[in-house]
């Protein structure tokens, strides 16, 4: 690669890193004096002009320095991604300790991990709970809480419990309910929820006689319960410093951002849409699907707990510290997957 091309890449990298820290347009003089001392401001200015023609940076005001464009951030991130393999997360032991210490309570472990992620990145962290349809049933409990409502408690072998209250239009006695739940546990414990819903419920229903309509109706309710709990649910956590960033100086920006994170279904669809074989993804600006989110960024990775997938990451301004955040998020997801795969939390039941 030619020396001037290498220097231009360095100029872009230094400009973005300086802008991330200062939130001020960056001048050729500053880059020359602070970063590339063997190149004159005039030489750096030529590089900046070429970067601007490539739409990697722009000049917000006449006689001002330059700031990066979304395209510029993308190129910079490509550079960082090539380097992150040499970066290690310094608190891997702390992370493993959190997972092992809370091995009987997966949601609590994920909560502590989310708090750690917020502290480490100074951005709004999130954890999308594991998609429980990939989990294996450990136990089903169902309680009658009123004449027409049932409380379903679905316990997975990963330690994750999901509850849902459903309205029940048919009458069922306490003794009948206990008998049916005992039967369902005998039939389905150890099976994956997805398989229960898409295969075994139909097989069992076909075997139910017309005289036992109550069991058939209950199996319909169980199907509804699995559908209800199978969606991702996203938890957010952020330090107060998150809202102290210049991007949240006005009320409109805050409301726009809060409105976005409240649409959990939209956020999940975006992550699933761009999910790839890569264990980490970065979405910028228009990737988020709304023009008003052009100045925001999403970094997320997929993790697994006993093969049950979920997402975790951070949301924040496009002007965030990618060099620091990328390895943190990637390593946290990797360590969760590796630690639980080794069976350090809760041993997985064998499939029937």
C-alpha cells in the first residue's frame, strides 16, 4: 500500500478518535501536532481534502475543522475490527465469577452482566433475554388464580423461569388441573419448547379422545402460553453519564431515543435482520430504520446459554468509543457462551 494511502487511513482514524473525545471539528494543525508529527499541516490538509471528496469526512462550517460522516465511521470501524483480535477484555475473571456465582438464577446473572456492560462502556447497555423456545423444559407449574385465569410457570433447565397469565374460558377444577399438569410434565419434560409447540402438542392432541375434551382445551392453552413467553424481552441499564453526552442536550433528542428503545419488537427485528455468522454486529444511522436515528449506533453480539440464543450490547451516539466497546461486547458474549457451554451454571437435561 502506498505511503500516502496509509497516512490517509491514519488521518481518518486519528480524526475520528479525536472527535469522539472532543466533540469538536478536527483541524489539520491539530492532527499534525498531536498525532502525525512528521507531516506538516499542509500535507495533512491535502489528505483531509481527499477524505472529504470520498465522503468520509465533511466540514460543518467554513474555516472549521472536519468531522466524520457515517461512511467515515464505517471505514474506521473496519480498521478497528481488524485490530480487536489483539485486544483482550481485562475483567474476564470478574465476568466468569458473576456467571458461576448466580448459576441458579440466569436472569439475575444477566442483570449483573448488563450493569457491568453499562459501567464499562458509559452507554445504554441492554440484554435481550434468551429466546426460550430454544430451551428445554425442566418443569411446568400451572395455578388457578381466579375462576377464569391460569398462571403458567415454565421452568427451563438453564435456570430461566417464565410466567404468563392467560384467561381461561372453560371451567377446570383444582384436582383436574393437578392431574393434567402431572400428565404434561410426564410427556414433555426434557423436550425443547419449540418441538413441544410445533410437534408434540399436535401428536398428543391427536391421541386425546373426544371424551377428554378438557385435556385438549388445556393443551391449546399451553400452546398459547409458550407463544406468549417465546418472544425476546429486552432489559436496559445505563449510568447517568450516558445522558450527559452532547447528543442528548435537547428534549427532542431524548424523546426520540426513548421512543426507539420502547419499541422492543422493532429493535429485535433489526438485530435479527442483520444477524450473521459474525458474533458481533454494528449498525449505524440508517441501519436503525428511522431517519431521526441517523446519529446513533448499535453494537450487539449474540450469546448462548445452553444453546439458547440471546442478544446483548449497547445503544448510543454514533460518536462512541468503538475501539474500547467492540472487544468488551464481543468478549462478554463469548465468555457467557463458553462458560455455560461447559456446564458451569446448570447441567442440561438429556433430550427424550
